[in-house]
């Protein structure tokens, strides 16, 4: 059954490619063959004892030929015919008297077509631009009326702005660890127009409030409660004593990128010293090119990556990410990590946006045979603790989704979702979360 679902998902994502070639069509046919081979298990166990006669599964047999004839079906959905059926049949039938309804339905569709044609004609003539009042203002130049209209619009805009500010304040009061409402709207997940780039990451504008408070009163006076905290105090609060040392090593690698020796090979006193203020953030927004997913006209999609100690006044949320590792990295040049802290600081008049991450390493040299997904496990240091480090925000490619490898037993009922990244020893790297993930780690 697992192999059946894997083959079906591989067929779907392969068919959704923006451009097809001979190799992708071979992969499409291979996935279809495996799907038909493995789906017989549903007949064996009695789920479909009479066989398969499902229209959408049957349509998969025609994709290869139709792609050769008409090109990539990217953006095509098999529910289009159902939506047209609703408009052309179901809705006209509901408007009929339900008695000898065919003639009434045809008449309804005829009138709807005429209304649609009239709207196109009116739009072409400019008859649907503005309102009757705006047309009178433009035609007769009634400046007195125009000023009154503008005054009323101004009042309306002010009232809307007031409501938005109220919403922002309510969001700040109701949920301390979530950025204010305006920031969430600016960094919402979904399609963006562009420009078209491979990947780009921005730190959230809002800083982390109320959670990371300075330890001492002297630090409190110098940094305040606006998400800024001294580096030594932050090290205590996140329970990472080596955090100041890690920042020094990070600065060495940033300042001397072409040096043959990295920070791990030089004495600590050669690394720049930093004991300033850190700004802590809840999230970062990454944008990447995903033309076969829900995206803007430039093929760009945006998603949020969170690292907060309390998500919606509940448990913590620390998202996983793919990190650009170059040609010598893990899964096709991408390493997997979990973000435990987003922060930024200024050194020598330059701002460094960073992330504190703990790493995962691939288990084995090939994907899992049954699921087709790579397996990773936490990377440990010499003391058996999770390996953590600081990376620049530009190294982040996009969010990753990990699924715990449970083995043969059942999950404990007491297990909560926010504990999953610590409860399992190994994890599947889910490449079926969307088309973009499927394409970069397949």
C-alpha cells in the first residue's frame, strides 16, 4: 500500500513539471507501471474486490500520449470539468421549477451567455469604469461636489486606519510572541509576484517581545524589552554557554571567506570579539522559484519559517530548513537543520541576520526503498550532544518537513506534535510536501 501511494504521488508530481522531455516521460510511464502493479493489494485485502473503474485513475493512462500531443499540463486540474458541470447544469437546475426543467435550464444558460457578452462589450466601451457619481464629476467638473466626495473618502480612510491600528494593538496584547498583524500580512505564505530568483530570505521586521528578558538590571537598562538583549544574557536564557564564542567564530568566517583556514582551525583569540546587543526575531520569510506550485506570475512562492518559544500562546515551534551546502553537501547539495533561534546583530556598521540551528545527517547513501524518501538522524558532537552552529540567513533555501521513523510499533497517545523532532531517532525527509520539494530532493 505504501508503494502504491508513493508511485501515485510520483506520477502526479512528474506530470506537473513545467517542461517535459524524454527522460521525464520515461519516469512518468515507470511511475504509472508501478502504480498498477502495487495497487492490486487493495483487491487482495478486499478494499476493491471488484477491481478498479475509477475515472481519474483511468485518465492517468492517457497522460503520456496527451503530453506528447499538447505539451505539459502544468496548471490543469481534473476538477475543471466538474466545476463547469456545476455552472452549466446544477445551478440552472436549481433555478428552474424542477418540472420539465431542461428547457428552463437551456434558457437560463442562454441568458447568462448574453449577460456575459454584454459585460465584455460594456467593458470594452469603458462603460463599467467608476460609478455614476464619478462620471458626473469628470464630465461637468463640479469641484464643490468633488471636494465633498474627497472629504467623505478621507473620513472613510481614517476610520479604516483606526480599525487596523486597533487590530494591531489587540494582536500584540492577545499574543505576545507573534509579530504584530501588519508584519504577518506582509510576510504571509503563498504566491508573490517576483522578481524571479532562485531563493531569497528576509528576517521578520518585528522583534521577539517579552520572552527573552535580560537577566540583570544593568542589562535591562541597556537593552530594554523590545526584543534586544545582551549576548551574554541571551546565552544563559537559551542555555547555550558557548553562544558568544560561536558568534566570534561566525564573524571570522564572514570577514575572511577566502582564508584557507576556517574558524575551527585557528585560535579563538584571532577571532573578532563581540559583546554587544542581539535582536531576537520570531520568524523569517523565504521566497523561491516554484512555477508548478501555487505561485505568482513570476513563478515565485513565499513561506514562513518560525522559531519561537511559544506559538499562539501554546507550545514552542521550531521549523526545519534546507541549507545550501554546495556540491559537497548532503541531499543534492542541501543539508537539513532545525532552527532554534533567529537573531541579528550589528558589527562594524554591518547587520548580520543569523540563525542558530542544530543539524541532521543522512542515514545511508540511498533513499528508503519503500517510501522513496531520504532518512536523516540528528548529528552529534564528540560528547554525544546535538551539533549546533550559527549560519547566515542567506544560507537558508526553504522550509523542510520531517516525519519520524516509527518502526513497527504504535505511537504513544501522550506524544504531542511539538515533541516529534525530539522523540524520534531518525526522520524521513518528506519530498511529497509539495512539487518544489519533490523536484529538489528527488
